[in-house]
C-alpha cells in the first residue's frame, strides 16, 4: 500500500503530468467561468486529446479540468447571480449579496480555499477507504458485478430526478449503442447493417462529444442570450479575508466536506440538491442564522467545501466497483477504457498505483485550482460582462475536429452530428443523458459478466450465489420504491381527506 | 403540436426502434443474442409503460428524492422556500426554455451544425474552422468582422498546431483540395 502511495505520487512528478495538470486546471477554470458549459463539457472536449500519452498525465488533464470547473462555476454565481452549473445555485444565495456589498474578492477567496480544503478531505477519505474496500472487492465475482451494474443503473434512474421509465429507457438505449459492432465473445457483427465502419462499433468519445458538447452548443445557439453583464461595484475586500474566513470556520468546512463525501458516494445525487443540502446544513449548525441570505460568507464556504469533497466520494464507487455515480464519473470510466484499464478488482489490485495517483491528482488539482483562483480573483472581480456565445463556433469546431481525430475517419463526424441531435432531443424531452452514457459504459460489464456467470454457475446463478441474490433483491426494491412511495402518499392523502383536513 | 403529442411521437418512435432491434437480434446466434434480446424486450415494456404513464397518469411523479429517503428533504425544502424567488428566476433563465422553441428555430440550429459538417467535408478542417468561426461570429453580430476573422484564423491555427502537429494527425484536406491543388500547380 505504501509503495502504491509513493509510486502514485512519483508518477505525477514528470514534466508531462505536471504540465497536463496545469493545463487541465486552467482550462477547467476557463470553461467553468463561462455559464452554460460545465465540467462534463470540459471533460468531453478533452477526450480526443487523451490518446497516446502517459496514463497519469491523461488522468491529470481530465480530472484537473473537472476540478477546475468546480471553482470556475462559482465565479458567475458569485459575481453575476447566474449559476455556471446547477451545483452553483446555492452560491447565489449569499455569494451575490457579498458582491453587491463590495466583498466579491472575499467571496471568491473563501470559495477557492473551501474547494481546496474540501477536496483534500475528500482525497484523504478515498485513500483511507481503499484498504477497507479491497477485501470486499475480492469477494465479488462475475454474478455480483452483473447485479451491481444493473443496480447502479436502476439506482440512478430512480434517484436522479425525472421519470423513472425515461431514465431506464435512456440506459437501455445506451446499452444498445455499446452493443453495435463485433460481439467480443462470438465475433458476430451486431446492428452494423452491412457497414464496415460500424464493425468497430461507435466510438464512445465521439458519442460523448455529440451528446454533451454539440447538444449544449445547439442549446446555447437557440437561447441567443445576450452577454451577461453587471454594474461594477467598488470592491474593498481582499482574497486573503476570504481565506481567513475559511480557516475561522474550519468546523463548518469539515461538516460540509463529510456531507460532500456522503453525497459523492450516493449515485444520482448532485447538481443543485447537493449544494442546497450543504447550505441547509450550514444554517442548521451555525449561530446567527438570520445572517444567511444577506451576504454571510458561511453561505459560500459550506457549498464549496461540499463540492470539493464530492470528488473523492464519487471516485470510490467508480474505481472500486466500476459503477459511475454520475456523468462526469462515467466520462472518467470511458477514459479508463480507452487506456485499457478496467475499473473494479483489477484497479485495486494490479493498478493500485493509478488509484493513488488519482488521489494525488485531486490534492494537487485542488491546490492548483485554489492558487490560480486566488491569483485571478482580483481580475475577475473587475470583469463587467461574460459572453459565452463567442465560444459556440469555437467549441463546435473543436468537437468535430476532435471527433475526426479519434480514428481519422470522416464517418465519426457524422456520428458526432447524429449524437448531437440525440443529445438535444434527450434534453428537450427529459431523457437522462447521464443514464445513456452509464448504460454505454456498463454494457460491456453486463455482457461479459453474464456470459461468465452462465458458464460458471448455470442459468440459476442469481439464486445460487447469495450476494448476487441480495443485490437482485435490491434491484427489485429500488425499481419498486417509486410505486410504493406513491401508494403510501396516496393513502396518507386519503386519510387526511377523511379527517377533514 | 402540443407537448403531449410530441412526447407520444418520441415514445412511439422509440417503440419502433426497440421492435426493430428485437427482430434484428433474433437473427444472431444464441450467445450473440443473449444480452440484446432480453434488453430489447425490457426496452419495449418500458416504452409501453412510459406511454401509459404519460397519457393516463401524468399527474403522478415516479422519481424519488434521495434526500427524502435519508431524511434531509425537510431542511432542503425550508431553504428552497426561503430562496424561492431566486430559484425561480434562475430556472427561468436556463433549462425551461427548450420546450418553447419553435420547430423552425430548432431546424436553424441543426442547419448551423450541418453547415459546419458540409464545410469540413468540402474544404477540410483548417479552412472550414476559419471560415465557419468568422462567419458565425460576424453574422450573429457577436463581434466586428475584423475581430471575428482574427478569432477564426487563430482558432484554425490552434487546431492545426494541436491536432496536425502535436498529435501528429493527418487532417483530411476536403473534397476540393485536389482541384485547388491542380489549379495552383497549373498556375
């Protein structure tokens, strides 16, 4: 274990890895500052650039970009009253009032330091959990992995908001997309319709570029928003005041970070729910609650610490079980697959050094984000407007050239275009894109585990393997939970009606 | 076309796709169809259930708030109630407008994307990026012609250096490249 910790750190101490981390964080902050583009778009655009480099350098680029967007998203919430992403909503409650009071730099400083401390706590949690999770992983076999993959998809469809059926349909579509091409077991071409191009299957990075980046650019183009702007207010605060505030409220940072770990481990929770939960927790556990909503710096510290710790928490199920808790973790899994690394038992046994490299990337990435954020906060506090529409043609061009560059084939540009339309329609009609990519990522696990389970244990493996049976029961309970809840609420309302209430 | 009709058409389209996938799956060997066949059946059942729910039980929500399960929903509800005007304003700014765009507007967005694809096919990536970026920024009046051209050509140069030089990718020269090359040689 100690060897893995040290070799993980040393693997990052190469010029390429450090440079990629720096580029990733800077790029992530830039993308995060632009409203309408989030961590997922930032990571998607980087996927074509991740071929042919060292594993640690590639992960530093991707995860660094994601961590950079955590703070970048806060900037528009705090300065412009426009959340850069759903998770930045809670920052508007106190961050923007602080800007109106001439304390914008203080808010940005507190935000940057909170992300740093929360991220470090999340990384420590991940490192501590690994020795406990490893023995559990070794108990699991193909039947358990199959059930876990199915349970992961069901959990996310149930809890991630929107219709349960639409979530599951999106996951099923994702599974079918992954099945296009040669069946690895029997070498049968599936759903290729005679096309030689489709024999290699649909490239996951190209599909992601379409579903997330191209679809988001179409949405931005349709919105035709004017540049967001604000009246500049004289800012007499400093970044260091924000840093001091964070350390003065260290108890709040720790509590919020623990909440962030919990939210990160749970699938399907994220977005604005996590930030608001952190804010609610801050109000409940703090003195002088009446100051919240009027420019209280604690209203900035709590959500940011939660978001920072979320990274470490979210990586645990992703690395240990190969079950992504959300779209950004699913994109990380796609990157792993591109590099030939399979999350799960192999990750925690043969590639433990890569796991600890990820832990170090979170720590270094958060430090770099905080340092860069604090350095540019005085400049950002003087920015009168942001025009994300300038990025639309640039991002589209990067998308298509990147899609072409993955395999050097023009057909991939057509695929990216088709997935762009699919991604837009999914957003419009509220089918979960996160479930789509989770279905794509887990399809390989499902097929491989099913074949091996049937070979080793026969068709009744669900009932002969106790852990698999328990997980199967959990799948059924999770799928039935919405109907049970609806029925319980209906009965409660009937009782109230009978009571004349 | 009302929202419900659109949703029904989407669901019916998905049903048709899953049925086609089911039929295609039956033509594969037993091991090759071991996963696709049951998944297609599950997809068909889910779409039928979705069609039923969205037409006859649309008032019933089937999603579960995980915060409610862990007991944190009341605290979150208090915060959401306190900041309701802010949350409503933000929701109106983003995400709730997709349903309000007309078919013509959406067609224009698709056309923009297809225009770029056509440029890439005909001219090749580097010229297409320069021309499309310049044209988009100028015609949408985001910046002046000169700034648009500067951004466009900078973007093209960046992509050429990154993909063509650093990553060593051979960038497709486009359908017109042989004709332009021949013209230059003759000239």
